[in-house]
């Protein structure tokens, strides 16, 4: 388990990869963002991006999935918010997307000794290394339990 004390400002970590298929883009689009560019209708080819692209919320969901399933798991108490969410370029069928986390800062709580706030820059890049999505998240993370602090884990 990764606790507040384990986060180091400046640390950069590759969290995971995800290859996005046309079927996944269409399925997500139909359920959550049924615009032509996300559901594969014929008009998508004539649209701004020249074909099928993943919805922005789909891309955010991919980053969240990779972050919460990455090991070691983080002792998250709650998500506090996302800032500076930016969609830099579209994700297309067949793209291999990589999620990276950069720890920006760690702040122990002043009112509750068992937790603190971690802010991370989350990025999603494609197989060419091009930035697709970026945002800054703030998460409330538990401190290491007292009975484990001197035991190293």
C-alpha cells in the first residue's frame, strides 16, 4: 500500500498502458457521449477529426482506471478534484495510451493527523509520445498507520 509518506514531489511514474479499440470507443460513446465522432456514424469521417475518436470523458476514465488498479495501491480516502483538464489531441482507434503520474506536492492535514493531500499531474500520451490529455488531481491520502511507521511498511 502506498501512503502519504511514500509520495515524493518530483517523482514521475508510468502507471500503465491501454490500447483503445474502435468497439470500445463506440460502446462508450453510445452510452455516455453519443456524438457522431464517438459512435462511428458516417458523418464522423466528414467531421473535424476525420473519423472516429474517443470522448474526452472516456480518456479521463481510462486514466482513473489505470491509477486505481496500479500497484502498489494508494491509500486514497477521497478524490478532491481535477484542475486544468486539457484535451490536447484526439485518441483514435488502435492508439496505445500511456498514463503517467508526476507528484507535484504533498501536504499533511493540519486538522487530522491520519491523512493529507497529494497533488499529481496526470498525463495520457499516445504511442508517438504525443500528449493527448493532461490534468492535475488532488487526492486525500491516508498516512501510514502508526503500528507500521517504524516497521517499514
